[in-house]
C-alpha cells in the first residue's frame, strides 16, 4: 500500500519545521563543498603531485570505500548516540581532511587525507539521511503531507549542490587546488556551526534507545529481514546502472565526439533535469502508483535509457550525442522516481530504533555491489558498440524483479 497522498501543488518549504529545513540546507551545502573539490582530485594527483595512473585509481577507490562502504558505521553510531554528535564529528573530520589534502605533498599524506574525508562523509551522510527520514515520517503524521515530498525536497537540495559545486571548484582552481580545498573546508565549518547551534540534542520524533537493543540485536534483525535485503539489492542494481554516468557515458562521449568536452554539459543537464522534474513527476506517480510500482517504473525508465541509446548509436545524429542525451535524460527521470521512494519506504520496513543501521546498510551494500559490478561492466564496455549497452539494460530489469511487494 502506498504512502498517504495529498492533492495540490508540489510540496514547498512552507510548513516544514526548522530541523527538516536545516537538514535540507545542509545536504545542499555538503554537496557544494564536496563537488567543489573532488571532481578535480584526480587531475591534482596525476598532475601537480605526479602520481602514477594506477596509484591515482587506488586513491580514488580508497576514498569511495572509506565513504560508501562505511555508511553502516555512521548509521549504527546514529542509532546509539543520536544524529547530532555524529553529524558534528563528520563535519569536523571533513574540515580536517580537506585542510590536510590541500597541503599534502607525499603519497601517504594524500592517502590519509583522502581516507579521512571519506570517513567524514560515512558519518555525516547516514546521520542526516536517517534524521530526515524520521522527520519526514513525523511531518506526514502531523500534517498529512506525504513523506515522499519531504524526501524529494531533500534530494533536490542535494542535486542543487551537485550542480553548483563543480563550477565553483573550477573558479577556485584559478587560485590553485589548495584554495579549492580550503574553501571546501570553510563550507563544512559553516555546516558544523549551523548544526551545533540549531540541531537539538534529542530531535523531536527521535527514538528513545532501550537497553538490550545494541548493534548485535540490530544485525540479527537485519540479516533475517528478507524484504529489506531484496529492496536493498534492487536499489543496488539501480546504483550500478547509475554509475554508468561515470563509466559508460564518458566512453560513449569520447567515441562519438573524440573528446570529453560535452561530458560536463551532459552531467549539468542531468542535475538541472532532476531539480526541474522531481516534484511534478513524483507527484503524478505518487497519486497513481504504489511504492513498488513507482520503483518498477523508475527502473524501467533506466533500462529504456540503455536500450534507446544502443538503438540510436548507429544513427550518428546531433554530432553523435543523441544516444548520450537520451540515456542521461531517461536515467535521470528514473532516478527521480527511485531515490525518494526507497527512502520513504525504508522506515515502514524497519524498527525506528535501528533506522540508522538499516539506512547505512542500504548505502554500504549498494557501494559493494557497484564496486563488484564495475569490473565486469568495464570489461563489457571494452567490446564497444551497442551490444554492451543492451547488456547493461539487463541490470535495472533484474533490479525491478527484486522489488518486494507492497504490504501493510
């Protein structure tokens, strides 16, 4: 059964309390600071520091693992201590990590700084995501406004930060990579100060931790929770498909145009489209479809993106960019349906006292699937032509088959 619906215009900021607004704003600021620095890290490592290509790849892989792979740690700590101390610690570590990265000159200093920045996000992000889900459920209960709308607003804020961060970083690079790092650290100082001042020690609606409900009990519940695990695997399939924005898409743009120039514009288009389409598309889906159907339609759009791109490749229209444009558009529209719906569904599947653990596990499991799946995906793409894209379309279709049924 789907979540409560409300008619009318898409949800806006009016009516949200100060804590949800703080969480939405911090998600935007977090992504601004992150994407002002990280897209330019590889060029800095290979250029200014002269690291070998394999070492650059290792550093970037370690950063991903220390972030996505350790979300479960941040989620578990959030369950035990509450969101506020975990968020504040994550912000402080990100400030230290970016500051260190700006001055690091040798390999081990770079590795340590990158691991620190990744672990900072592994604390901050699951804490914020757990609390925004909890506050969205509370807001739905108090006002009748669907929690999916609040979570869609949270997603839009993140995408807005993703759109603003890279051009800001490009501008800051005029002063050097160190300037970008220090400004990024400054953004996280502001986020830390805002949470220190505005986030209550026990947010309204937070679970009261009971004795005997520690990580061991949560882990046993998690491993035996078939519906959540199948939903997590379905979401993992979506993320593996989404990761092709950074694996398959650059290869196709290079093949079609002979350079990577258009890639930035395509990624910017994805962010703009996400922000523009989130409310109207999700509003229409929420009024007509269950959560399961919404996810299946979202995954079908992603699969259609791969399939149509493959079909259009032989045409060479629009200077060869039409397949890439169609792929990015349909992938983004699928993302609009999938991400807030999964976040809205999770609290109905799990006990509130372990919401952080399950939220972190959702991201960590997805990160492991993406890590494992990227190697065969890259090998398939080496073959070139439309066939690899048709094979990749099977990933979201398999994920759609895993989506559990709605149940009260």
